[in-house]
């Protein structure tokens, strides 16, 4: 390489580095812009009600735990624990049920596929496309007649059906990664079903199960419509509880922000801790 | 290609089947046909609990919905219950609110999905490079998606949009003051642009979702092809247009499809931010209102049936897209 080309390359290299750092700056600005509302929510939750409702905003106002004390029932005496525990019950129980149903189903759709397995797979997905709200009234009427209204286990069943199609898709796509040759070799070597499952299928399936559980938990925790229509005082979940924090009188912004922060915390923690699982789950397992 | 790989799966079934009938030949218990049938049922067994559960919980209620849609039934006037023939459907199709709900749903879904797809693509491209603090930026960008939807809707309504103390108008006051003006514009965002208010809040939540899927797509792109193209003097735009975009097609389709499934059914944002007022009532909200507030069970069911039929039409189209994705995956 001659000296002239090296000299010619230097400004181009500098220019590329400059656009590189500009693009990095742009990424940072976008990140901050998207994060800003959440940061504002958390900051406001630590302000007093008076400081929360000023114009222009009082960014530097003194911090207080008043909003959180209100959320935990200081002013009204209403405890947030029953709805939080209801949400936890509904999310965890429905997630376990989803896994118990989806993993065997995915096995029958990938490792030892039934005939027309792809039709079955599409049936699962198509149920996800029908708006849940169209089946809401019959569910309400049945629950009314069987005295299941305001019962958390009704939500467990409904959330299971809500997440099952997605879970079957995800698990199938993970189990499809199990190499056929190894399965056949194991079967020729006389490995029984338990050995095959533990030694060959489980290592591939476990990350998929984790991703499925994460997604199922998040969607159940977030659900509002069914919880609002089918539960009341006893089985109300956190999202329903949250909507009750808005009052027509007085200031409530700090209190609402504190409640929103606490209720979002489990999802934020789970999502941050398992970012890769989140992507795998959201893409129905298309991304590994 | 796709058909061949499917046949290969079929052969695999055949092999298994042969092996199974081979073992039964040693210990003949029933006719070969019953054994084959038993084996087929053994195959199906793990699938059945999920299938039965889903049919009972999601499909049977739809059947009930269809039946109720032909009944004159308002819970506030229970004595006046009877067969209504197509009256509920007539009411639904002549109701201007229903027509506006369909239009609102289409507009809301298309806007939110397209805008967040484009923004998500831009952000994914920005993040698909090395720079200081990339992990932090990625974490900040996915945060909106991890805020509980009702909480996000309340946040936008009360902490950001509110005309007197929301952050947006507060910032306007602050900026105007900076330039010495005491008369900043203070629009009431939710009444001035109700649908856009809902859309912006949803775009904020769904852009990270699109970005995550597209970023994963970008990172699975073969690096050597890009490097080779650069060596051959291809511009950044050429690389994007002829290498990146075709590679991303599957991911774009998947992100758009999943986004549509969720945004079409959105209830939380519409319910919280505008309570379905000022032309923002989408189909889920309208059905909820007919059933939960007007207590008109018959009409709510007819609305439900109409929505299901519309969804089926869209779903048939969307599923064809996914099925092409599936075939590509199987061929792989």
C-alpha cells in the first residue's frame, strides 16, 4: 500500500469515527427520551402532593415517602396487600398451569409430531386472534350461575387460556431445536423415555420454559379487562386496585405514581433480569 | 423445498411407526390396525389436555355468544327476554357508534403498529453498533414496555397530558419563561387530540417491543456478507436496502403481526386515558360498554359476533404470513 492512499484514508477514517460517535449520541438521546416518562413517574412518587401538581414542574422539590405511605393505606386504611397477593396468585398459578399444558402439547407438535401438526399449531394461534372480549359475556354469565364471580381461580383459568396459545408456539419452536439424529441414536441405544427427556430434551427445553414462564407471568400480571369485569372486593387484582386511586377531589398524582411504580416493579425486575428471555418469548421463540 | 422438508418429517413418522410395529410383531396382541391406532393416540395424548382446555375455555363461550346474539335480553329488563331473530344485528349495523368504533379500531391499530415499527427499526439500527453504554441505553429503551399498561396509561393521562400540571405543559411554561414570555401555550391535549393522545401512549409502550424483535433480527444477520459488500464499495444505504432489509423481512412481519394481535384488543389505554370518549371508543371498549354499562346482553353479543367475523378475515390473511415463516423455519 503506497503512502498516498494511507494519507487519503485518514480523513475518511476520522469522518467515520465522527459519524460513529454522533450515532452513539443519538442512541443515548433516544434512550433518555423513552426513559423520561418513567423517571418522571418515579420522581413524582417521591414528591409531596403539592409539589407533584405544579406548573412549571418542581423538579428539585424535597423528597418524601408520603405517596408510598398513602399507597400502603396510611390515609384510607385500605391495604394494597390483598390485590397484590391476588395478582401474584393469578399470575403464578396460571403460569404453572400454562407450562403443565403447553410443554406436553409442544412435545406432541415437534419431537413426536402428530399428523397435521402444523394445522393444530395454527388452530392454537388463531384462538389468540379472536378478541377475548367477545367471549366475556358468556364467561360472566356462567361465573354468575356457578358463584365463581369475584373468585381468583376464575382469573387463573382465563389467564391460562389467554397465554396457552403463545406458550405452545414458543415451546414448540424451542423443542424443534432438539436434534433428530441424537433422539434416534438414543432410541437405538435403548434409552427409555425418561432418560431421553432428562438427558436430551430438558437441556434444550429449559431456556424455553424460562422464557415462556416470564412472558406468561407478565401478561397475567398486566391484565385489566377480565379482572375488572369478573372480580370485586375479594379477588380484585393490582391493575384494578390501581384504577381506584384516581379521585375526583383533591390531589392524587404522587399517590398514583407511587402505586404505579410499586405495581410495575415485579414486571420491571423480571424483565430487566431476563432481557434475553424477554426477546425469545416476545418473538414466540423465533429468536434464540 | 418446503414440501420436501415436510415429507421428511413424514418419513420420520413412518420410521417410528415401522419400528413400533416391528416390536409388536414379536408380541402380537391385536391386529396391526388397532396397534397403529393405539400408537397414534399415544402420540396425540400429550396434546389433548391443552387442546381440550383451550376449546372449552375459549371456543364454547363464542358459541354461547352466537346464541345470545339472537336473544332480546337486557339485564335491566329481564322479563322482556325472548327470541329476537336479527334485531340485535340490525341494531349493531345501524348504530353509528359501532361504525365509528370499527373505524377507530382500524385507525388506532394501523397507526400504532406502523409508527412503532418504524421507530423500533430506527432504534434497533442505532443499537446494532458498538458505543459506550449500549447496555444502559438498551435497558432504558425497554423500560416503557415493562410498565404495567394501566400504570402507563395513568402516567400519561395525569402526569404528562394534564392541562394544568402535566409535564408537557409544565415544560412549555418553563421553556417560554426561559425566553421571557409569561404566556405559554397550554393546550388540553386529551380533548384537543384524543385519539392521538391514546396513540402516543401506546406507541411509547410498543416501540420497545418492535425494537427488541428487530434488534435480534439484525444481530442474526451474517456479518461477513455486510463486510464483503462494504469492501466492494457499497454505501451504507445500499447495505441497508439490499442486505439488511431483505434479511429483516421475517422479523418485520412477525413484529407487525404480534403487535397487531395485541393492539387490536387494547382496552387499558382507551379505558383509562379517554374513557372511550371523543371518538376513541374502539371495539373492545364499545362491547365492554354495551355489556357492562348498558347491560344489553343481546346487542353486546351481536357486536361480539361481528368483531369475531372481522377478526377471522384479518386472521386468515395474517396466518398465511406466519405459515410462510413456519415453512422457512422448517426448511432450515
